[in-house]
């Protein structure tokens, strides 16, 4: 079996900005929810999708905001997009497990599930459906992979190394040094992608990089200024790496058996579609649970 772990927050954002708006019968904006349900239904029609789960950021903030004031918040997110998150979580009507995160983030839930079940009996592969860079840290060989469904790009361990220049285990260090604008992580001055990859490919983690650049056994342009910047901003780098590191201890209540998809829940899905004006989704052929 394959375990498909879906980044619902990403899918909702993508639908909001890529698809036209739509109003429900009561006037609420629901275009992003419609797009989310459409893409999930397409995924569920694939024969190898047997154990899907979808994680959402129920609130944008998490424990990371207590660690760093500059970490991403809901500021700037359109109000009519934020209002669709509770509706999006009702994707459980499709019959798949939904994890709405509050203290943790959706990526933490996905990372936890990948680690928990990657070696479970019967699991051939865990497919993380998201292009988010930080999720690549849990990629393992070809057993745990990431999939950008829109671009049809699948990254296994070799793919992560080819794209970022480092192994999956070094992704948090990489993001801590280079930064990640999407999450509000600024990175360290003078640490660019190329030099960071060169050093982490050799030393794996930032505290293993010798403080004296004369001791580096790789040739890095601007080595002295780069080393001086890390020395000056070492505490920030460690904090930024912590922010980029997924928590793999999210208390997910489900067992692997609970994730088995048995079809769309007819009554629940029909009620949702009638409430939001998604008649066209109802008209599509579905595999209903219990049939």
C-alpha cells in the first residue's frame, strides 16, 4: 500500500489564488474550498491511493511564534481565504482522515505520520503531497518521497540531494542558514544557497562546520566572510534551524488502519455540497462508502 499525506493548507492557498471566486447560496466565498475538494477527488480516483490523510493549519500561528516574533502569521492572508479554513476541514466528508493543527503545524502532522508508518508492515511508500521545502527533511530513500502534484515532480533522497545539494537530514540546517521567506525565516547574512550546500554536503550540520575556514576541506567563495557571519550569528542560525525542524511527536490519534479509504460519505458530502452550492461536484461519479 501507499500512504498519501496531503498538505491541505497548500492546496487551499493554491486553489484560492489559481481559481475564480465562487459564492455559496448564503453569500460566503467558497471558491478555494471547491478547488480543494476537486483536487482531492481527483487524487482519490487513483488506484494506488488507498490510505490518504490531509492536514490543515487550523490557525496559522503555532508554538514557533513563541520562539521567534518574525515567524509567519496570518497577517496579510485575505480574510475571505482565512474564513474558508473551517469549511476546508470538512473535507473529511470525502472519507479521508483530516488533521486540523493548532499548537503544531500541518507539516508537523505530515512529518509525524511519515515517520510513524514508513516502516509499518504493508507500507511500500509514503507520498507527501506538497512542494514545501521543509517536508523534504523526512524523505528517506525511495520509501518516503515528496510529490509536487501540480508540476508532477517527485523527489526521493537522490532527488532532494540533486535539487538542494544536501541530504534530507541537512534540510533544516540549510533553511536555517539560507532562510525561508514563506515561513518568515530570514537566514544568515552572506550565506547563499551554493555555499551553504557546499558546506552542508561535507559537514551535514552547522555545528560541525569548523569555525576556521582554513580548516574547510571544500573550496567556498568568500569563505572568510561567510565563516565570520556564522560566528557572529550562530545563535540566530541555531534558532532558525529549530524553526525549520519538523516536530515528529504530534499526537495523532489514528492507527494506520483508520486511514484506509472506503469511499465518500454520501449523506455528509451531499449535505456539504448543497450547503455550499457545489452541485457539479455531486454530479460527478463517486465511490461511496458502504458500496
